[in-house]
C-alpha cells in the first residue's frame, strides 16, 4: 500500500511541476489526451453500431 501512495505522490508532483514550468506544453498534453479518449470513444461507438446492424 505504501508503494501506491508513493507512486501517487510522485505522479502528482510531476504533473504540478510540468504545469508550473511549462503551462503551454501541459495544455498540449491534455489536448492530446482528450483527443485520444475522444477517438477511442468514437471507435467503440462505431463498433457497437456495427454490432447492432
């Protein structure tokens, strides 16, 4: 359980460091992440539509 807590702290620290030192790059990374999620959801939607048809 300690390892998970330490990993979470490291991840949060890295995210905050990235946002503080380079907000434009952080915004770009978030944008890319949301594009990926959107593409994945669209793919799942297309797959489900084909299953129904």
